[in-house]
C-alpha cells in the first residue's frame, strides 16, 4: 500500500481511522538553564536547581524565565556558507501510558545534546471523570477517538512534560479528540472558528490541570503555554487549510500538518511556516514513504500492529534505513531539513521505536564527528529560518530533492547574496 494519497494514509489518514483503537497519532490505550551554543551542542549541564516559578492561573503552569538549554541566537548565513543540516524528531500525542517511552527518548536526547518537539494532546491532562468539559466541534460533548488516560498516567505525563521543557524541548499541540475519517465530525471539515475552539480547549486543559484533577502535590509545568505554544500537528494530517487562519490569528509561527511533503526547503503558507512530514526513500521498494512510524507500519503489515514476529527484524531495519537514507540524501545534496514524526507506541513488538532510535543515533554520530548537523525542535528551526535573508531562503528553495548546488555551496549562495546586494544598490540609486 502506497502512502502518497490522502486516502492512502499519509499520517494516519482517512483509510485507517477505523483502526484508531491504536489511537493513531496519539498514545495507544494501554491496560494497566544554561544556554549552549551551536545548534544542539552536546554537554547539557545537570544538577542545577530549577528556576524560581511565578504561578500562572490556578498554578498548573508557571513562568520560570527563559527556557534552559537553547541554541545560541541564530545569525544569517555568511555569503557562500554551507547551510546546516537540520533534523527535527517530533512526537504526536506525547502521553505516557506506562511503557516508559517518553523517558526513553528524553534520555536519548539528553545523551546527545538534542532537542525535540512534543505535540501534546490536551486531553491527556484531563481526567476521564471530567470529560464532559471537552466540547469537540461536530461531535458529542466528551467524545474522543483517543482514550483518556488514567490518573496515574496523567501524573506520569505531567512529570515528563516538565522534564522535557526544562531540558530544552518544545511543547506543541496535537489538539484533543483526534477525529479523523470522512464523516461530519472529522477535523477535515472543521471551520477556522471550530479550530480556534479546539485550540482554546487544548490550552485550557494544560493550563487548568490542577483544577481539573484537584492535585496539589505536583509542581506546576514550568512554562507559560500562551507563549510556549507556537505550532502543532493536526490529527491524521487533515484540516490544515482551515486551521491556518486560526493559527495566524493566535500568532503561531509554524504548522507541521501538511501531508506528503518533499525533502526541499520550506516556505510559508498564509504567513506561517509550512513544515510537513516528508517522502523519504523506502529501501527495497519503488516508492517513497512518509517520514512517520505509522506509514512504515501501513506499508509493512497493512495496519496490523501485531504481525508475525519473524517479519519484525527486517521491517525494523527497513524503517531505520528509510530515516537514515532520507538524512543522507539531504545532507549530501540540498541540505533540506528532515522532519520525522512518531508516537510512543509498541506496534509490532516495538520495532518502530527501535528503528527511530537507531536512526537518531546514526544522525547524532555524524554531529559528534564534526558535521554541522543540528538536532533541534521545530521552534528552534523556525528561529533559524526567521534569522535568514529572504533572498538566501528563496535560493535554497530552488534546489529539488537530491539536487546538489551548482558550483558548490560557496558559489551557489554567494550568488544569492550578490543579487540581493545588487537589488539593494539599485533601489538606493532610484531613491
């Protein structure tokens, strides 16, 4: 099954929405400050006391100053300078359900001095006993296509979110009820006004978890979500066109919801950076696969999360190599950023978590060997984009997938700077 059409399951698209007892782009329902320079440099110092918090609202969140462990302030590329290779690992749902995956990847990021983006589903901080507080557009009050977490899992999620932000990661949003498919209730049919309602509710569940749970024994989340939240990813990669007006109204800086992106330098849509999951090589196949665990699953086991174990080793390696080959293609040619999306899941024996860890370590080793590779969050990446000269970004966007710059980077971007200077001089003469 190919994943290059909307109905063919780009992110967790319409075709597999019915299989979303897995929760799709969320968490499978289970039983039970110091600044460092240079992209995402290694060596995060530990043991420093948490900053003093100024409670916000009911104390669910707090202002603690500038976020720790952020890259140095980005600067424009020099004429002829080779652009860095940016890689963003992101996680949809970002809830902890007792499988330890949230902490596992926080540990991995800390070991390699990397930052990631966690797209939190707001409902993961709302107790099921309070589910009628959620009023989803075009759906019954309290409805959700992903499960509500147990109290214990909400507490674990809060612990990991706090740790994530203090270690330099971004907390974005995956909205709330994860309504996909083709029906009237799907996010595909929501209006900008309905998206605004969904966003406001997602924020309120983060900002009022203390009121909703009644818990007073846990520390607040150490960030102001009104300021922290600058981007998200929609369920199943649906509904972006109607989301963007609401996102622009809120001052969001990017959206990561486009389906079927390519490994090229991004542009803005409606004034917001459009940062899609991307088509990357799929070893042994004649087509490419979207850079997300679910799409590996869809092509390998046709949506089954419990396929025969003897298939798992080959599938794990195929998935890891897809990410690695996507990285190497970009790094060796147009240096387009690589965006990877995953879930905290254990599908097919956990092979997709192992695959993304293998790919992450491969990419991190290149950075540690001296390559200008930056493992960053989406927010950090758009900080860099916004610091660049428009002429340089426009020149980068002329490079196709796998296309090397003509004459090498020195000549390719030196030319862009030269043309920008000529236009500036001509404008000055005309004035």
